[in-house]
């Protein structure tokens, strides 16, 4: 089994602790070898690069150099971290002169990036490295009878010049994983690759919540029982802000699962260990439906 | 090759509600979607309405949604589409006139609202303006815009915020702000600072993804946000606050701390509105730790921020150069 330089991201260690908790539990059960990059900094989530593009590139190249020293690919559990890193990699891996310029800022730490670090989200690791057949073998409690709609998060699908989901065949990975877990992946869900509104929260809260509500309404339209997301920032809005979305008072609530939580449920990890009680939108109804269906 | 087109049809003038119509065709392998739609109109169903002109992706007339995403029909080769059925819809965020023809009036109004023409300072020179090549070359991508509307069609912010100026007009505004001959850059930036301006972009990359000419409108929006902050025009705006808060916190801890970030990014009044969210998070064990994790050597991150900022250059403007008398 490949060892991964594990990059959990700030939100898994902050506002969505249940993501980190569930990843660790699932990683153990799947037999993942994870070496956490405790010294790596935040990717900037698109905000640092907005203020200073070079700083964003240097900070992420620093992380790539750390993983390169360890000789491991990076594994992330956040679409936004993945996308930001992929965008930086598309610049520093392809352009040697630029990499030299960026490396100048790392020499005082004794770091130099040679352009070889691969960055993969857990979702990509599962399908490309671990294998869905192997995952299926571990499923002890198929999520049969529930409709789990995929919610990718913008950064893991766009811009394709950096993440290129089509060429890599990554377009339907989330649906494939959901199917492997025994649930119905709600293929017709229109919101799957659209915006959750999170990046607008501080600058235009009304639009932010309107976008969140739109994605939830689209999920209700196709009778999804819950959404599954590989992005904790999307989770912050879809779950954390859901009570404040326009249709919240009249529409049924929509539970939002982190990807490792959905996997954990299917491979027999107790819901408490997956942090399912740490959601703003109660997951009990969903769990009851799962129990009835199971 | 056999193709199955599923076209969203509508005739609002006849008070018709939208409906789907399917067409099965046999077409040569080299056919574009536009070729196929013209074949439908000429041989199968003459009532199908669509716009097109040049058929070689330069006029920007035939934008529509293909399998959910905006593109030029003439640039879409049917052999490159792998789905069994090709779904064709009119562009989004614009009223439908009939079938695949949308009303572009709102699109043009937004574009005119940013004064899309050069506004130089001083006397018009007798001969041409002379500018250094490298002050114009970087506009290469953004001047390729053909006004097809694809970015506006798929803009997520616009879908919930009708006053949002939108990606085409932003890209055009950037084009003039960065033009060394234009002297209205401060007014232009100030216009971008208000409601519907650059801070209302949700950073979803849809416009970058669907643009058939690689104009990358969102990248231009982000560049204008930076200019607003660098020029000191956005100090009271949450957009500038959040940029500063983010870099300050990551510069201090190496990581983001969501609580501090929110407290520093919004006004006190707005912060009160988040009390409920904070309480909800606390009762669900989701509140980030009060003392955030600090990575070892966090000071190095701050040092990186300081050093990279010192390398940044100002925009080059002809009229300022004339006043300052510095050489080109």
C-alpha cells in the first residue's frame, strides 16, 4: 500500500472536525498508510492568491517540496485544497523557470521543489489507487434503499486546465463510490458540479445563502435523502448555513455527509466515531431510513 | 454517424411552456452541433429557431447549452461528445425569445454600463499612442472575447443576483483598466467596488471553463479585487477585510482559524447576525478550537508573504509616465 503525505486542510481541523475524525477511522479500516504533513500551511483557498498570486504559489510549492522530501504523493480530503494545489502544480510543474523563481523563497528552509509531487483527493485515491472492488469487499452494511446525491465542489472539477476531470476520467467518481457503497447515486441531480455559495459568505451573504438553497432545492426536486461531498467548505454552507437558506422554513431538511462518513457507514464504523452527531442538520432521520432499508 | 439530439423548445410569445423535442439524425463524422441543428431546421423541422452566422467560432452568435454547459454550437464537434443523447438548451441567465434564441438586451446593457471604450487623458496625440510592447502583450487573452455570452449563461452569481455585472463586462473593464492609454482606471475600479461588482463573484470557475476563447473572466475579476485593495479603494469593504484577515491569520498560525477569520472579515453588525450560527456550532461540537493549531515554523509563512509582496509592480499608465517624466 502506498504511503500518502496526508494533508487534512484547515477546515477538517477546525469548523468540520467530524471530517478529520471520520477520515482517520476510515483510513484505519481501509488500511491506509497516512503520514500527516503537520508542518504544511493552508493552501490559501483561493483567497491568498487573490491578494498575492506569488505568495499562494510559494506556500503551496513549500508543501509539495515537503512531500517530495518524504517521497510520498499528497492525499487531501478537501476539494478546495485539491483544486488550489492542482492550479499551483499546473504552473510550477510545467514551467521550470517559474519553479526556480518560486524555489528562491524556500531555500532558507533548505527546501527545493523538483516538480514531482502528485496531489490526489481521497476520492481519486479510492478509485485510482485503492480500487472500488477492494472497497466493495469491505462493505458490511450496504447503503441500500437510500438516494445519495453527489456534490463535488467547484475546485475539484474546474478549471479543467488544472484538474482535468474529463481527460482523467474523473467525472463520475463520486457516483461510482456511492454505487460501490450500495446506495443510489441520483445521477439526475443538476447541482452536483455547481457552486454551494460558500466563497460569497462574507461579501454577499444573501447571494451565498441563495446559492446554497438552490443546490438543496435541486436535491429535494430529485428526492435525494442526503448529499455526499468531498469538500468541507461546501459542507460549511450546505449543512452549517442550511437553517438560514430561503426555503429552510418550509422544505424538509437535507443531511449532508462528508465522503469518509458515507464510506464509514457502509464499512461498519459506528456513527458516533464518524461524528454524525456533529452536524447542524440532524442525521437521525437519515440513519433511521437506512436502518429500515437495511 | 447517428446522433440523437434532445432540444429544449419554447415559444414564450405564443405563451408556450418549454418542452423537449428529440431528433434522430444521420450525419457525417465531421459535423458540428451547429451543422446538425441546421440540418434539423432545413430537413426535419423548419420551426426550430437558432442564431448563427460565421460557423467558424469567431462571430459568437451560436452560444447555447450543450449537455448542461454553454459553448458555441459551431465549435462543438459531435464526434467529441460521448453521451448517447446530446442535450441542447438555450443559454441560461437570459430570457428566451424562442427555442435556442435568447434576448441579449440585458447582456448588452451590462456591457454598456462599464463604458466599454478607451478614455485617455490629455490631448489626443497627432500620431498614434506609443506604448511599450510588454505593457500591451498581457492583454492578449482578454481582447479575444467575442461577446458570445457563454460565461454569462453559466455564471452562478448572476443566477441569484440580477444586478451582478457579470463576467463579460468585467473582462472588458479589466481590458481598459490594464490598457496603458486609458486614464479612467480609478473610476472604473470604484464602479467595480459597489453592489453587483467584483466582490459579488462566487469564484466558481464556470466562466473560465465555458469560455471558448480562453478569456478567463474570473481571473480578471480576481486581478481587479487585488487592484482595489492595492490602490486603497476597498478598505471598508468586506472583500478587502477578508483578504487581509485570511493572510494575517495564515501568516500568524500557518493555518486558517475560521472564528478569527469571520470576526475580522465582517462588520460588527453583521457579526451579530452570526451569533446564532456560532451557538449552533458550539452545541454541535463544531466550534473551531479557541486557540488555533499553529504549525511549527509558522513565522516562515509570514516571511514568505512579506518577501513576495515586495516584488510587486504598479500598473503602467501613459498619462502618469508623462507627468512623472520617467522613460518608457
